[in-house]
C-alpha cells in the first residue's frame, strides 16, 4: 500500500514527526534504493604468459595436441555444468560457478610471447616494429566503474621486475602505454591498509595541489591560443580540455581520499618473499591481498601477471626453469615437471576462488559479485601458438554453462567475452577492440 504524506497530516498532527517510510516512496524510488544498496560488480584478470598444457586443460584432449605445428582440438561444448579435465578438476566444488573456454583468440595477434601485451587489449600486430598498443580491458572498465573507490584499479605482478618498459605489460593505458605493476605484497598492504604519518599525508596533499596548479597554468595558456587557431586545431584543443577536466576530477578525488582513513583488516602485514623462484607462495600472498582489497571496496578492478619465466619453481619434482619446460618437445620428463608447476598454479587459483566464495556479501558472496578471468596469450607454448587460448571465467553472477568450445580453426574473438564481462559490470557497450558482439553461449 502506498501512503502519502498528505494523508498522514490529515489523520493527525502527530504525523509530522513520523520518519520517512518505505511506504511513502514510489515504486521506482524503492527500486532505486535497492539498486544503490546492491553490492558493486567487480572484475579481476589473471594472466599466465606461458599458457597451460592443452592436453591437461581442455576436456577431451589427447597427446596429439602437443605435437609441434598442431593446434589444440577442443571438444564439443557439453550440455552439463561439469567440465572435466586434469586441471579443471582441481577447481573442486566450484562446479557451476565457472566456465572453461576453447576456440578463443585475438584476431591478428601473434608473435608468440610478444602477444602478452595484447592479452587484455586485443591490439593486433604484436612483435612488429610498428606495433602500437591500445587501452586494455581493465583500464577501460576502471574508467567507468573505478572512480568510486580509493584505487580505480590495481595492477599487480608476480615477476622478477616490472615489465611495462619492455612492452610486455598486460595493463595498458588509454594512450597505449604499459602500466608498471606493484610487485611487493608488503608495499601493496601498506598502500591499502596503513595510513601515512601526518608528514607523509601533508607531502601527498602538496603533490596533489601542485598538480592542480600546473593544470591551471597550462589551461590558461591553452585558452589564450583559442582565439588565433584554425577550426581543426580548436577541435584538438577541445579534446585536450576534456582530458584536463578528467585529470582535475581525479585530483579532486585523490584529495578527498587522502583525507579519508584507510580500512582496517584482521590480517597482519606480510613480508615479501625475496626468492623469485617461490612463485606459488608469492601468488598466494597476492591472492590474499586481492581478496581483502575487493572485500573492503578499496578497488573494483584488479589485474595480476604471474610470470614463471626463468623460474625453477619450488614445486616437488621440478628441476628445470619453467620457460625451458614449456618447450618440452614432447619429452615425458619435461611434461611431467611442467604439469607439476601448472597444477600448483591452478590449486593457488582455486584457493583464491574458494576464498571469494566463502566471503559473505549481501545476498550472496564476493565471488557472486566478482568476475575472475584466468588465462594466457599462448594456446600452445611448445610451438608459440597464439590461438585456442586456455581461458576460465569464474563468478560474477553469470549463468555458467561449464564448458564452451568454439571452432578450432576459425576462433571466436576473445574480445567477445570481454564485451560480456563489461556488460555484466553494468557498462553499456556492444563492442570492445576486435569484438563482433557479446559471447554466445555464456548466460544462455
């Protein structure tokens, strides 16, 4: 029943003291309030630059898939939510909460390992001297949904050193520049949960205000040009002023966040793992902090690059570096060692998903409101193929069919999956990079 304030006032003067009741709110008002109270949608992207052994990832695979020159042969998509393979089985009781994909790739993206930088951008021409990257999925999403949090996005890495300068970053700015990753769990924890000293906070405020002053100065000079330039240059200036206004808004938000206390968590500050070869241990540390960052709504967009290049992983039975093992030439001993590494990575990933699934939030869990993309730019590292990529999407409220396999020779654009992910985030878009629409079969 709908009650108006006027009817209350007519009934009794005491009605003036009544609080605002849900019954006084029109139906559309209640819907808006419910939408405002709903948990935010989030996105995580995790990249493994050396791929995964196709025979152990894709359901229905055989040893033939590993022979040089052959592409993986994805099985026909199943009709049940169960997608069984040695690697997918390690996800345990998460059946129905993820989908594995075969037959996805980025059109025009090749170059073997160089394709790393296009994993989230789908920019063609990797490996060429004229290659220019484009904005990545995470940064596009952050520009739409990330401005309500302290960190619009987090770019993290489990690797020897930041790789943005080498062109092998997965998180790419709007101008096509790789974004350096945070590699230290200790520094990540402090940036998320430890307030700076008064002196540090004052220094940060001065830097933010100095940036604002520089924008004012440059803006005044640009406006002076506006009276003596051509129409084409004026259009370019308009684009410039739009960018300046965006930076100004970000500075204002930074100023507000600098004055806002950081959330407190029941998790001790971690120590960094100095030995790079402890890649699984370092991954687990990052996963734990990523969960806390999402749970405290410190960010809604995270990327994680997990590199095992030149790593002799501290995994039982492994004695060669992982990159060497990925070029196994079908030698049983190398395949067995590589399988040990990839199984350890998959178990760590499963633990992350399990932790998200155990974190209660509103009417569900953190996993229900977080899309987690896990995959690689390499479909077969042994032969440097950039087709038929091993991809898993978990959580996010999708109606997961379990396994979707597309044409092995004419792959579906991976960017179609990106469009589906963006739409789930509430971003109104029908395209991203090389997409031809949203991904058919997901949520069907």
